[in-house]
C-alpha cells in the first residue's frame, strides 16, 4: 500500500509541475461556432447538491452572472452520471466535477475541458490534492489490523459501500488500490475492478452498495448497512471533526458533529476510523467549450481566479463554517490543462 501511494503521489507531483508551467486552461481551446445563448447552466454533483452547499452554489453562480452579464441557472443532481451527461451533451455548460467524472465527460466529448481547479494550501498545483478514504466503524477497527498495523486483508467478504462508479475517490482510487493489493495473493491473483462492483457469496464482497454521494456512502457505514465504505475528506468536512489522531492519516478517528445535517441527523456522535488513505488530484470546474463562447470563458476564468474569489468566505470557508472549499492557507482557483488529469486516466489502464 505504501508503494502504491508513493507511485500515485509521484504521478501527481510530476504532472502538477508540468501543468503549473504550461497550464492555459480551456480558454485557448474554445470552439468557434457556439450557438447564441442568454443563460448559462451550472451542474453540480450529488455531493455539492446537498443543502449545506446552497450558499456556496449560489455564490459561484453569482460570480459567473456578474462576470458575463448573463442569467445563470443551476442543475443539482442525485447521480454522478446525470451530471456527466449534462455537461457532455451541452445541456450544462459548466460543472463542478471529480477527476474521474471529468475524464469520462472529456471522453464523451473532447470539447469538455478544465475551466479552473483549486490549488493546494501552497497556492500551487504541487499539493492540489484531497484524500480518498476507506473507513470502518469505531469499535470494528481491530478486525482490520495485523501486527498492530492496518491492512486490507480482512475487507474481503465484507459489505462494501462506494459512492458511484464515476467517482474518483469514492470508487476508482479505492478499487485500484484493492486490485493492486489482492492481485498479489494466489486466491485473487486475477481480480479486476469489475469483480469489486457486485456482491454475492461467490464475489469478493458479500454485498456492494453505491451511495451516489460521499455523504450517503459514509451514512451507509455509520448505519451499519456496510462494514467498509469509500468516501473523501472534503465532502465530509462540513459534517465531521477529527476526534483522535491526525487528519487524513491511517488510524485517525472522526466523529459526526452534534449539529450535522442530513443524512447525519440521526448519526450525530457516531465515529469511524480510517484504514486506508490515498491522495487524489483535485477535481475541476469543467466547461463545455462547444456550448460556451471564448469571451465568456475568459471572463469566468478571470473572475474565478481572482483574489476576490479566493477571499470569498462563501466559497473558501474557514474551519468551523461552511462553504465549497476549506481555506487553510493560500488556496485559490487556477487554470490547468487537460493533461493534468492523465494520472486519473492511468488508473483505468
């Protein structure tokens, strides 16, 4: 696991350095024959469609409206595939996506390109990452230890919850890790990602659930519908606090806040433990350059990458409040090329 994490981290750093030197974003590749429009439609994944993100969603749309002078509408979703299809088809012109969803949308339509991406705390792409977790309920963590260290050995035969098969941190990364780990054993030497998508007595997992959001995947774990669950740190940030250990490290214990909203209102005070942690490239605001003209793309990029947006507390929130992205130091939006997401593509090879 340490070796795999190192490989992924090195890929991230290598591509981030290249993208940081040459990234020009979507504005240089916008299509010329865009049909006239007076409304821009922004699409949100199920995670950011939750009520806790409403003020942040509205603020992003206000920035876009102010920059372009056009009406901005929103499309919230309950399924990753709906959001991906919306931007790929042009029904939505902008979407806030994960890396895997972006890659899938770009594959469907090459005019889908990154608009902006959030940097890391350094203010650069070098640490523009979040974290994919595999977690178990507090009290069960000893089942996933060997010689005092956490291991994936005993996840086999358990009930598993993912987010969506189009989720980077909630499916693609954890399944890649599991395949890499178990393919070294005699019993599972031929294991493939497809083998991890369905449950059954003859399958790797006893049962498999898809929450369709990181929040619901976590709730599946805490409700004990699942024994192990995949979800990420950023989507859970409004709902949980670190109880013991260091954030985003194996063995850290997280506790649901006393004022957590749905789907955690009946799970307040519940705790879970991280048994696997893997860094993941930050997802972009993606744009359909065949449905949005270059002038508007440039205006939106300028507005989103401005210092004003970087200091907008409805988007970049301080710990203890709510927003879209937690502000720890110098985070802000920046342009990035499609090639920056090549490490995500590599996970599917």
